[in-house]
């Protein structure tokens, strides 16, 4: 069971394996905040708190110091995806990706690899010929194996865990798996094969399945089916990644809780891998007003995020952290970005909006949301051990 609050607080002053470098070790930078760091608060509760970043956030001294201080692990937002590492067949390009590993090692952080196989940001040649036709199963499997072996061999011993397969489950209620080039060329067992190739290339690295909305009722049964298939095929899965791209008012805390509680019974560690809370409107159920907002790309908070919205965002982060922290099975919570200037939500679902979903603003200043998360990390209680099987016990 996760350590209780009073013990957690007393441990904050103790040396931590994830202890952040002091600002004195980062010459030329100023401390962006004086509140306790996420990484220390998380470590004291047995949860690794991380962020996805891009290269520029490691070269800017202010953001680099902030990331090193606050987070226990980093994920490359784009630079470890297949099109970044092997855009041209047989020609691996690791220069940018290596910078994340060097940065993490310099700051005593772990690296999460993202991702070995995804339908997006993958080179066409992996699974299709020049006319867009699926390659033969043999050729596609060879390409997949060569990619995974090339990447895992390069990073061996320096990456904590990999999102092996990303977003393979279909949103379409009539489909189990998403219709992708990998599926068309190889068949449904392409996911098992990807895990097999990864395990043979590196027996020690952690291997995860990662997807969005698998906490939601419409997709969770398919996730459970997939996890069972992997188990039946003998795959040693080290964690289930739940992305956590949530909105201000949706899904409800009760829905998130229900989803997590069922996934927690599977017996694998759970990770919230891409957390953000979008405060801008989305089209849901075809509402005319919101559709118009989306189409026109209206920026509700282009000129600033008002105090009442800051408060709402903070309350929502507190709410989702309170739910997540109930589950000792959740071993990592990674934000997808950390500052409003760098979030993908400035370009999704409408390009070029001024969004405000993260705990730090565009000047890398902490927002009230950050305080709310700190508060939740200090005060949220874990569920009793009796109702929560220990992570990984049913593997
Ligand atoms: O690199 C080009 C650049 O050369 C070009 O000038 C520019 C013009 O738009 O585009 C750049 O590529 C962009 C790329 O990010 C790197 O910045 C792409 O347009 C853009 O689509 C791409 O978006 C990424 C997205 O994945 C792609 O689907 C986001 O940064 C990245 O945060 C996002 O991450 C995904 C996770 O991997 C999986 N889960 C969902 C999550 C959010 O979409």
C-alpha cells in the first residue's frame, strides 16, 4: 500500500533517489518556483511524475531548470517516434533523441520511450509499398523487427520503458482494432509481434501498451480484451498507459474513477502517460454553438486566462489527481507538456488557438493549477490495500 500522508511529508526532507539538482548546479538560471517539486512529492507517494518535452525546452535555460527541478522522468514529445528515428529505411537518426537521454542522465531523471509503433508519425515504407499497397506479412514483420531492434539496441540500458504500441484500439464501435497499415500488412497479431521483438531486443526494459480513452466505457472493454490477448500470447507487459487527455468538464471524476478501478483489477501497473486538461470548448454531440467555435477557431482566452478559469482548471486538476492517487497501481503520471506555450492543444482540435491547459504559463510561471496539484499530492488518500491488489500481482 502507498505510504500514508504524514510519512510522505516527513520523507520530503529526506534525500530522494530522484532528488532534483539544486539551482546552484544550473548556472545562469533562476529558480522558477519555490514550492516543493512535483518529483519529490510524487516520489514520496510512490508515483513518478513526468513530462513530455521538446528539444527547445531543454535548451532554454529557464525551462530546462524547471523540468530538471520538477520532474522525475521525461518523454520525447516527438523525437523518438518512428518517423524521427528511421524516416528513411535502414538509416537511423538518433541525434535529437540522444539529447533527451543526455539531459535526463545529467539531471538524474528517467526516460520514457515514445513510441515504437503508431499509425501516425510513422514512415510509409514500414508497412506499405510505393503505391500505398500493404507489404507482404513477411516483409512488414521484418521492417517492424528491424526498427524495434535498431532502436532498442541503440538505447539499451538508458531508457526506463517504452510505449511499444500506441493507440491501436479503434474508436469505431464496430471495430476492435484501428484500421492501420500495420494491421493490413501483418494482421491482428502485429501487436503481439511488436512486443516479442522488443522483448528479444532488450530483456530488461519495461514495455507498455499506451492508448487514449481506455478509461472510458466505450473503449475499456476493447482494451481489456487486448491486454488479455497479450497475456494469452505470453507477452510480459510491464504497464498499461492511459493517456489522460481530459477536458475541464469531461469525463466526470466518477467516470474516470470507474475506468481506473476496472483497469486496476487487471493486475498490471497503470500509468497516466499524457495528462492535460483542455479548458477550451470541443464539439460534443454536434452542438451548433460549439461547432461554430471550433470551425472559426475562436480563441476564448486569447488575451489571457481569467482568474475564475485559473480556479476552475486548478479545481479540475485537484479532482483528477485525487482520483488517480487513490490507486496504488498508478506508478507514473506524465503530463503531455508542462507549459501553455508548448502544449499540442494550441493546435488541436483547431490550429493556432491560445490554449491554457498546463500547470505553468507561457512565461514558465506556475499557475494556480500547480498549487492545486501540489495540494492533492500532499493530501489525497490512497484506497485501502484490501480493495486494491498490489500492482503487477496478477501477471
Ligand atoms: O516538424 C514539422 C515542422 O518541420 C513543420 O514546419 C511544422 C508545420 O506545422 O510541423 C512540424 O511537425 C509537427 C510535429 O508535431 C512536430 O512539431 C506536426 O505538424 C504536428 O502534427 C506534430 O504534432 C504532434 C502530434 O503528436 C502528432 O500527432 C504533437 O507535437 C505531439 O505532442 C502529439 O503527441 C501525441 C502523442 O504522440 C500520442 N497521443 C496523442 C498526443 C497528442 O496528439
